[in-house]
């Protein structure tokens, strides 16, 4: 039997900004997504006379995906806006855990935090700071190696000129 070598893959999550439409935020959502508030005809089969936000949705499959009613969700993705009914939204999305603010730090992920100004990043207990661009990488490595050599040598150590270095 042949041996099959597999690799593990993960589907990247889709991060969106989303808001559920209420009577209270209806006009604000319409403004946010640059939609227009319209009213269904009195003879509309599902929503006679209902107000909705007409949205220029990205790649809609049908006209319902361009109409956001109270109770629906409006999502903003990198490609544009989408409309989800509540059931489809709650089955497909969960609130993102990261990034979030916590105690003055930005929590980027498990065991990964950053100062809000970007001055320090801590990952798994190790702090990282932005590198300055005033020296090349080679110059930084050389300075590091010189510091390491200086810290290893004691003042009493004399190099023997007869021993090859």
C-alpha cells in the first residue's frame, strides 16, 4: 500500500465589523453602510410596508441580500457590505476574541500583548521593542557580537599572541 504524506491546513477566519439593526440604530446603520432607507410595497409577500435599508452589497446572490430589515445584520468586509439574517449570522459568526483592549494593553492573541503605542510587544513572556533604522542589520549584529565578546572577557584575561585566534 502506498504511503500518503499529508499536511495540516487551517481555514483562515473572516474578520468582519458587524452591527445588528434595531429600530433605534436604523438610520445610523443606513448612514454607516451608505445605504438608502426605503419602504416595501403594501403588497410585498414577506414584508408588506416594512422599512429596510437598501445596501450596495458585495456579490449578492439575490435581491434579499441587498435589503437589511430590523433584526438583520450588516457586515463590512474588505470587499464591501453584506446582509445576513439573524439565524445565518449567529450560525456563521462568533464575536472575535482578539484583538481587544485589556488593562491598557492590546491583547493580540493568546500570550501576545502590545503597548497601545506600539513601544513593546510581549509574546510568551518575552518583550520585543521596535528596532531603530539608524543602523543596518549587519551593523546591529556586529555590535551585538562585540557586546557578547566584551561580556565574556574578564579584565585579567590576556590573549596569547602565539595562539591562533
